[in-house]
């Protein structure tokens, strides 16, 4: 004859279930509690003067600058082409340190600030100079 | 469930058609979306850029007699390319350096070799071979040959396996065993450094050729290094090759070096 089915240690099982659900939903309610404001990126005087970035649409620049940089480096290193004439008709030398950081010379307040917020950590700066402008004045360091 | 042949073919047809439809739809979305700017922007060479079918060099050793003739050339190159001066000799990084006859032309060495040659400091660098063994050895295509015959490194792809170093018969490649930055005395802000774990070597000043300048060693050599297009019969370098007896390093290996020596 079959025995009646029932939960043994009812209290323990239910308490365990509650803790389990609490733990697996942790990320949701933990993040819900605090809203992190997106960082305000600062433009340098030089950038303000230029008004536009390499891709004239700021939103595109925000979303696609990594692809643009990838394309730039392949074009420069592999094809030997170094000139980029943008959709706005402006000419740029395709260079991370010498062009992007020429306008955005405030890397810490611009690139880094946003990357920190987005949890990205580009390894480019292991090789590319991150302050081509700043230390030009005090070269002997 | 049984399916007859006809039903099976119908189903297969529909599946194939929908897959094709979906992929072409995707490609179109891509073209009209984020890719848009890329299609309209123009990528070009600088108008001043120096170009050739195959770059090469002749090093006139009669004009480079002593170490003090050679030293400024080496330091010029190493300075603009942020080549570090490692304190540990085993970790040495070099793009262009000095070597003795018996090492440069090992197969020509004999006990009665001319006194001048025996003590002459030779300038050596990557040979930018026509048939480069390093390129064949590289598993990631980080090292490749440009259309102009330069054997280049794409540092972004180098995984540091050092197959290229094993393949190169001239020892032209160095490996970064440590972070090179602390060993660079004066950084040239316009050129990237390298990092721990990548191989590096001479790039024939691709970044200078692109803006119409000669390689820096050529500029620093006071005419002792002649640079030009080996495939252009009218070029100065061909004239020099035609009027002088020149030799190359380890020609029997079939790598086809593009660096020639007047000895």
C-alpha cells in the first residue's frame, strides 16, 4: 500500500524556499533601490568650438565610437590610409591619441567618466598615449 | 508521424526560403542603420604620402666607419618609436642595431677576412623580406606584408606566441617580457608604446611614409642609407644598385631581403 505524500519538516523547507528566492532575485531588488544618474560628460573649449564630432550625430557617436575606432585602426595599420573625410565633409587624421584626444583632451572627465559608469575598461591606453596634450608642456618628467 | 517525400521537400523549401529572407532582411537593416555613416565617409591616403611597389634600402658601409657614425641613427629610430632601453640584456628591445661582420654575414666569414670588415660595425634591421617567413609563421595574421612590401606588425592582433621570432633568421624581432613604459626615457607622444606580451620590430617608418617623410634612419644617416622603390628601374636606389656591388644577408635561405649592403 502506498504511503500518503506529505512534506516533512514543513517549516524548514518553507524557510529555505524563502531564502532561496530572496538570494536569486537579489540583483533585481538591490539595483532597484538606487538609481545611478548617467554621468555628465564635459566638452573641452576646443570641442565646443568644433561643435560636431567625427560622426556628426552625437547619439551615433555615443553608440558607435568603438566600431569607428576599430575601423580607423584597421584602415591605418592594414591599408595604410590615414585620412578620414567625414559625412560632414571635414577631414580628420585617423588617430586615437592625436585626433580623438586632441578635442577630448579631458580624457578623465570624458572617456573615463562614461566608461566607468558603463563598466568598460578599454586596454588601448597600455600602448596609446592617454595625455598627448597635457605633458607636452612639461616634457621632462 | 510519417512524412512522405513530397511533404518533406515542401517543408525544406519553405525553411530555406525563410532563412534567405531573414538574412537578406538583416543585411539591409544593417546597411541602412549603423553602417550608413561608414558608406558615405571617405578613407584616403594623405596626398603627400610616399608610395612604391616595393620599398628597399641600400646601406653604404663605406660611409659608416665607426660606432659613433651609427649610434645617432639607432637612437633617432628608437626615440621616435618609443623603443625602451631595457636594463636586463635578455629583455632587450631593438628595431635597428649594430652587429659584427661574423654575425651579419656568417656564411662569408673566414679567418683571413679583411681587417676593415672584421672590425666594421654593421647596421642591421628587419630585412622586409620579399618572402617573409615570419608572416607565414604568424597564426593570427598580426604580422603581414603590405602592398608596398613592408613587413608590418598589427599590434592589436599580436598574441605574443613568438612563432615569428623563431621563424626570423635575422633576429629582427624582440619580445616585451615586461611593461616597456618605465624604460622609455623620453616618450614621443605622437606614437604609441607597446605593452607586455607583444612582439615588435622595425615598421620601415610606415607612419612617416604616410605623411611624405623618409624613414628616420635614412634621414639621420647623412646619405649613408639610400631608400627607394626596388621595382622602379628609374629610381635612385636602382641606380645605386646598378653602379655598386652589393650583398644581402643569408640570401641562400630564399627570404629575399630588401636591405642591401655596399661593403
